[in-house]
């Protein structure tokens, strides 16, 4: 059955060719990289070694689609003065539903970890115009039935150890729960260590409708934990609102255990803020050299867009 699903997925998706989206960049700097409700950006990672500067980046994005034959992963090429070039890739392997987060494996170009909404993690190799899921998915440590996940990050410290940081998204009065653990990513699949850090987290804005306290998360080279938060009225036309925060620090102690020091809600100030008038639901973060942010949205009926923004 799995083999048949693999073949069907490859056949359905293989005919999808690279496409330059016809819409030009909006006057506010946003660029469309997906059309309609199946074109949102729910997670994003930069391509290691590719050019990265203001207006220029190569990225891999995941879509939170659930149906057979619907795109799960795409590559995005951004260049100044040009419309984005987006290529939806065929997915080979166990077909996931609802991919919500993505990060690149440090030091292994073409290797990524994608996470679905219910907390299953997939080791994905992007090469030769396709995405291949290595082995079967692995459950995130601490996952419980009913959890919703929209964020995942990988960070390699000076010792060469790779750590994973991820969070439940939270909802309204229910705070997000952030966890961290070491992880090994190799020929035998994903191997998470014991969770050594756990902390609850909430944002001051957005502050109405269904507030998702963490809609994505990334760890910068210096240990800064960057998070996005979003508000969704559960209406596919919105209006949405969102913000990006410096949420605190990730460190490693002398025992090589992950440590989280996240800020309390009263100490949080948005680095970037989008109101209902902006109608943007940020669900994907990436950071280029020089603290240049690249934000991605899943704006439901309005598709997915990206924009560059300098961090303070």
C-alpha cells in the first residue's frame, strides 16, 4: 500500500513544472509564492550555500495540504527585480498531511526536517527536482494526542552537536509549550534525545480571535530564539494579524543539555507587527546573514507570500 502511495504521489506531482508567478511584488514588499488556499507557506528554510541578501534568497517551503496529489513542498527562488520562481516538487515516500514547519539540517545541504501538525517529524532530502522522505516519520518527544505544532528549528552548537527546538502553537489562554532536545539525523533516520528544556510562552499581540502564540520558531546563530505569532478568526478570508518577536535565548550547559530562557509576556515587544488591516498570517520564518528576516504567510484564500525585513 505504501509503495502504491509513493508511486501515485510521484506520478501526480511529477508533471508540476517550475512556474514564475505572474503577479509582481506588491507595493508593500510582499511577493506571492502560492495561489489560493493550497498555496500557503506554513514552514520555510533557506537553501544552504545559495546566495542570500536583500531581495535575494533560495528557500524550500512546505504547504499544509492534506489531499492526495496536492503539493507538500516547493522551492522558491527570489531575485531583485524578478517575480518569484516557484517549483512544486513531487513527494516520494510516506505522504504526510498538514506539514506545518521546516528547517535545514546544519552542515548537510539538501537535507531538511519537516514537521506535521500532529507532531510527526520527517527527514526529507531535496535533490534532482523531488523531495524524498527518508524512512518513516518519528514522533516529537513529549507529543500528546490533541497537540498542534506549527514550529520547528535546528541549531548546531560549537561542539558540533545538533539540537531541535519546537513548540505547540497554543490557543488563546492556552500558552504555547516550547521544548528542546539534542537530535541525530543520519542514515538510520531521526533520533531525538531526552527533552532537557521545557517552557511555556505567550505573546501580548495578537490579542483577539484565535491567537496562536507560536506559529513558527527559528534559532539564530547566537542563540536568539525568534518566534512568530498569528491570529486566525477561522474564516478563510481573514482578517489575520501577526507579529515577530525576539523571544529569548537558547543555550547549552556544561552537561551539553539544551537550556531555554524565554521572556515573559510583559517583556515582549514586536520586532515586526501586522494588524488586521495588513491581513497577513505569518507562519514561516527564515533569517539571512546580517539579521535580515524573510517572513512567509499562509493567508488561506489569498495564498502564500513572502517579504524581507531587517531585524532591529
